[in-house]
């Protein structure tokens, strides 16, 4: 088990990717605090974690609410001995359609949940991780981070900012042996994809077509993103920080040694601004060596 007796907080864990990550972490030996704004969903996740033989704390939390986030950390510490892993998965799609037709309150709410929520959760757990001199923070970036996403401006801007936050925070806390990375999960069948289809033509032809294909075909499934999350949460990824990694398109499974991780860190690969002129390093291409 790669996460034996580790304590992880997973936000947005009531369904979809967050739930899948939580259950995979439990199967790898972690105890969980699972949070969501929908209490019945997150309690169901907690029950499934317990069936896997691990402890679970379920909390109703709005990650954009500072008091909720503070309580999340306090109650986790009351139940468990520390916090080893934070997965910032909670997020919303926000307003869909041309920017000039977007509602200001909905636009700002999207930024608050996706970006400010990530900031608040990171800020809340950092004193614990700094004291421990160890920790792993994983942020979910979404596809909107790495390329223009017309008709989803609030979502795209907030997710790009999450990646820059990831890169910036990683530099701040690496001296404390805390690693901070971001995951681009790829096309996965989630509630968010269903919302894209429900938006119809307001989502734009390209996004609507892609979302329909994911719903019909099931998308990439949860395994690539959950496996990547385990890798980033475990000691296997020690030394890798400030990176944006695609669960689908990046050959992250080749990072099986400290030498490979060192080459990635020295070369500046897997960042928001891809130095190879592409978003992702092809799976059939090796990382260039000096």
C-alpha cells in the first residue's frame, strides 16, 4: 500500500473525480476527511471508505467559506494525528456562453470556489504540514487551464490561475519538504460534462460535441487520474513539485526514478508554459537529456 496510515483531505468528494480519488486513497491505506457542500453524498463516500477498512470523517464544507475551511482542518486534527495530503478537487463550471452575456455574480462565484477555495484550503493546511516538515498538495486544474476555452471564461480563467498558484506555492514551501502539483484529469464523465451538454448551443459547437462524445463513450474513466493522484500523494513522487501533469497525455508513469524526476525539474517540463511548444510531452517521446 502506497499511502498506508496517511491522512488525506479530499474536497468535492461527494461524487465524480473527488469520490474516485478518495476511494482509491482508502484502498492504498489512507484515512480520509471527505468534504462537499452536499452532505448526503459525502456521507455515502465516507461509508464506502469505511467498507474498505479505513477511517473516514465526512463534513459539509463550502471551500470558498473561510470558517468552513478552518473547521475542516480543526475537525480533521481532532480525529486524526495530522494531515499528510490535501486534494483540492471542489469546483464548478460556472456561467456558460459569451462573456458579455455572463452574470457577474456567477462569474465571481466561479472564481471564488475554484481559485479562492483552493487558496483557502492550502492556507489552512500549510501550518500543519510546515510543522511536520512534510506534505503533499494536489490541485485539480481541468482542461480550461492550458488552452483557450471559449464560452467558459470564468472556468478557464480560474483553472489557469490554480495552476499558477500551484507553481508559485511550490516554490514557497519546497524548503519544508512539501510538494505541490496540479492534475489535468482529461475527458472524464462527470456532472460537469453533463452540464456542458445541458447548456446546448451556449457551450459552443466544439465543447458541446466533445461533451456528448464523453457522455456516450464514458470518456477516459477515473483510473488515469486516480492513479496519478496516488503517485503524487506517495513517496514515489518525492522531489517532484510545481508541475502540471495530464493524467491522459503526459507519460508520468515513466517517472519511476529520482533521476527521471530530477531531469523533469531541471528541464522545466510539465509547467503551465510548455517549453516544447506543445501542451504535453508525447508518450512516445523521451524526456530530452542533457
